[in-house]
C-alpha cells in the first residue's frame, strides 16, 4: 500500500469479493425478505426479478460459493487437527476441531446435493434444490448430539 492507496491486488480482491459473494447474498436476502413479507403481489412480479429458468443457475452458483467457503474452513480445521501437537490442543479442543471438520464436510455434501438437485430437475422443479439446504439444520442437531451427518 503506497501513499495510503491499496495496491491493485487488494482492489481486485475487493471487487471480486463484492461481485462473487456480497452482491449475490444481498440479492438473495432482499428477494427472500420481499417474498415473505408480501412485497410481490403476483408471480409475474417475482418472475421479473428472478425468472424460473434462471433459478437452477442461481442455486448452482450459490452452491459453488457455499462449497468453496465451507471447503476452505474444513481444510483449515483439518490442517489444525494435523498440527494439534504443535498447537498444543487439549483433548476437548481436538474433539471440537474434529467436529468442525465433519460439519464442514457435511456442508459441502449438502451444497453439492442442492446444486445437483437444481441441475437435474426440470426448470419448474429446480427450486427444490434450494430446499435441500434445510438439511443443514439436521447437521446442526446431529452435531450437538455428538455426531455428524457426513
């Protein structure tokens, strides 16, 4: 950073982060809030924002980003687990780290399943792929009971 100005690499990183992660999440959040608060009065209004033939690609792109994020977390926790002795992790910390690895893998499996479900269904049934994410709740419940879905 020269003269208080970020370098071009940092600028590219911020631009990519915004368009790849922040903007789609903002779009999804706004769409869902408007959908559930009755902002859209007809299906035609919803279709102008997100046409049904684009839903499958929306889910696939979201699934790819979700997989990437939780894949990185799973890899980081797995790396920490391999270095548990160097990090001087106690037994409880090792168990929690292992649980985080399992939850990361479960998140990846759920995301891939959602993307494939959206891709392999006809356009009118592709939103079912988004419903697959409800399995995350089952993973959380399972993990809190001492196991993992994956």
